[in-house]
C-alpha cells in the first residue's frame, strides 16, 4: 500500500471539503434534527460526506468508508482499509457559531490507525499524523507530550457528564472538576483530541462518542504519546459508541483510577 500517496490524496480531499464548507457560509443552510431536537444535521454535513465518499470510491474502489451521515458502507469489522470520516464534527457550533467545528478523518488498515486528520476549517489548521512518523499541525511538528499532574491540567469535558447520568459515578467526577486547574468544553470531540495532542488540554473525557468522532484524532494522539481508551482502559473498538478518554500518559492512569468510574 502506498501510504504516502494516500496521505497526499487525503490531505487534498480535506482541503477541498473545507473550501466547500467555507463557501456554504454564503448560502442558506437547511437544518434538521436527528435523534432529538438538539441533535442537528445540515445539508452541508450530508453533501460533504457524499463528496468524500464519491471521491474515495472512485480513487480507491477496494477501500471501505464509514461516515456519520450513513452514506458509506455498513461496517461490521475493521478488516481491510477503512476510511472513517466525520464531515463536520461540531455541527451545533457550525450552525450557531460558524466556528469551532472540524473535519475528522482516520484511515485504518485491519484495525490499525495509519493516517489521521483533523481540519479546523475556520482557522485553516490541519492536524495530521502518520503512524510511526509523528504528528503535525500544518507543517509544524507536534512535540511528544511531557508529564503533568491533574492540578496543573485543563480538562476538556462537557458539563452534561457532571450531572447524574447513567454511565458514570458523577460524584467522583465532581472531584476531578475541583482538583484540576480548569475545564473547557469546545463542542467538537475532534478538536478536543487535537487540543490534547497539541498540549492545549491535559485530557478530554466524554461518555459517548462514535467511531467518526475519534478515529482521526486517535492516530494523532498516539504519535505524541497520548493514550485513548474506553472506561475499562481498552482501545476503543471503533464499531459503535463508547465512553472515551484521551490524556497524556500519567494523567490517563490517574483519571481512570481516581476520578472516572463506571456506574454500578
Ligand atoms: C458531536 C461533537 C460533540 C460531542 C458529541 C458529538 P457531531 O459530533 O463531537 O462535541 O459532544 O458527542 O456527537 O454530531 O457534531 O459530529
Ligand atoms: Ca451529528
Ligand atoms: Ca462528530
Ligand atoms: Ca458530524
């Protein structure tokens, strides 16, 4: 497999998709809701996913594609080459703010993340990684992450996970909110993964993320030494929604042991 070629192709596809998204700001956008009134999707989410799928299918007919909006393949196993794409991660931000959203893409070979991309369309910042070859933001190499304590770290978390919920012991989580330096919620899991990888956040925690939210970011995180797991400390399966934690090495252990426990 010529991963260099696939890498160059994926980058140009992402840049073109970003350009289409920026152009959409001049048009009327149709907004629908999916599972509930706050679960938004627009015609742009759908059009961008279809753009990715048409291009990838034409250029790499043997590859499979998993996309949030359902235009790709039904994926039951990670065998083969799979492109996992979120055309707009942070649709609510896209609709309300026209910023703080990203395109996320991960390319996996038999379950192993080889290439990862997160494109902050508005800032024109493209986070990339190739397995074993480091991570970059545009042309700048991201350094390996050093150690940091909870007390000196900003934690990415959505306030909804700190109110009683069915996944997690929220009182322990309250301890984390008290002990850490501060919390942030950007509303795009992909960007939050990019921020952990580039040292802007110490960790990012969510109780329910889908494969397309994390596939690209996990490849980038791995290259700077951040650890991505579910609540059991296992690598996410990328076959369905799961709780998700990404953090620099020491922090990840402390989060799982002390603060983030599955509800019994
Ligand atoms: C959502 C965003 C959000 C996260 C949600 C995701 P979408 O993705 O990443 O930050 O909290 O769980 O579903 O729907 O905007 O692509
Ligand atoms: Ca969505
Ligand atoms: Ca998403
Ligand atoms: Ca999305």
